[in-house]
């Protein structure tokens, strides 16, 4: 596979994953309307964030002396602080929050990913010095053990950071000749069965709890028998790996009309909350989701992803990003005067 095909393959994957992210967020308020919505929602969550984290690790570069902490802070922490302030004010203005209280230690909704990306990148200072086997086994062990530690919770998204850490480390150590093994007929046939198997498991697993796939809380906070949290997390880790392989086997490898939008998925991730939370503030989510409504959500997810990944939006954000530090300073000063 040529370099251009390889680039197209991963851009296609990121674009399709981003549609699933937006769709799952739009679908979430309606999962109680029908069992299918419930099962589909959790089915998507078993693999879409693990896949995103895997790809983030795949494209992560080893930390060198030239890659200073300041660069990581500028890339991840500065946007996090800005959007944390922005969404706090926005949720208050549209009535989703009763008070205007900025909490930088507790990420607003989807912003946990920026904080976790900072910590995952920083963790390479340790993991890149290990062998591949040692790094992956240690990350899995930390992921499972973290659930037993009460203070590793939603503060600084530490629990999620540990939960998804193995996917990042596996991606980091994955051979950079991409997923050529999926082209083998036998492997491809088997991997195509993974997603149906996962969906069937979710459909019949009646004890499903959202924190099993969210990974944002320690076991004691959501399980009646926390001791079983470790084995349960291990099961969902395996499901996540199966989901990644199953999904990546379906991704087209050639350059398509939507490939170009796969380059701007982080921007879509950061801006989607403006629209999705805005809809929730309008109480549209109180409606019962019909078949027509479900189709509308699918189309809306595609269109919103395309819109936010488009060149004009990217151009505007790039110009804004250059002055982000000044904008952030202005926001903080404004908050202090309120």
C-alpha cells in the first residue's frame, strides 16, 4: 500500500469514527425509548473511543529532548482550559447550568479527551524506555488496577486516562506498515464477525452499566460487587480490541470524497457540543424517537461532522487558534469580574 493510500485509510477511519461519536451523543437522550437504541448506543461505545485512542497512539511520536512539556501544554492543555471556560459559560447561558462556576479540574462533557491526551503523551517518557511487551502489559495492569483506587475518578479524568491507556500504548507500538494483516482473507473473514459478536453480547448482557464503557469511575462507585470490577474491565478491554479490528477491517483504503474531512476530527470533537447541547437545552430530547427521527439523527450526524470538518471552519479556527492565549486570558479576566 502506498503512502497516499495509507494516509487515506487512516483519514477515512477517523472521519467514520467521528460520525459515530457525534451520532452516539445525539442518540444518548433517547436510549430509553427502545431497546435497539440502548443496545446500539452501548455497542458503539465499546469500540469507537478505544479506536480513536489507538489511532492517537499510532500517530504519537516518541518524546525527545526537543519535545518539551511546554509544547504538550500548548497543544492540549491550552485548548482544554479555553473550551472548559467556554462551555461552562455556554451551558449557563442556554440554561443547562444553574450557576456560573468554572471548575478546571473536572472536564466538561467530551473535553476529558484533551486532558487524557496530555497524560498519555507524557506517559511515553516512561513507556518508550520499555520493550513493547513490558509497556503493553504494564498499561493493561494499570488500567485494571486503577478501578480499585477510589481517588482515581473524574477529577483530571484520571480514571479514564488509565482505562484507555492500553489502547494508546498498543497503538504507539503497533508496526507502522499499518494494518496490512487485515488484508489476509482468513483474518478479514474472522474480523468481520467481531462487530456482530459484540452487538449480540451487548443485546443479551442485561447487567450493562454505562460506566463499564465510559470508564470514568472506580468500580466501587457503580458496581454492587467491586471486587469483580477488574475481570469485568478486562472483558471490555478484549471487546474493545475486537471492535477496533472489526471496525478497521471495514474502513475503505482508497481516497474517497470524504477522506479530506478525516484530517479535522479533533476540531469536530471540540465543537460538536455547541450544537448537541444546544438541542438538549431546547428540550427536543424529550420527544419519543421514531424511525423517521432515528434516520434524521443519522443524517444530522453526517452533516454536522462534515460541516465542522470543512475547510472554512478549519480556516476560521486556525486564525482564532493563533490568538488563543489572549482570548483565554480575556475570558479568565471576565470571569474574575463577575
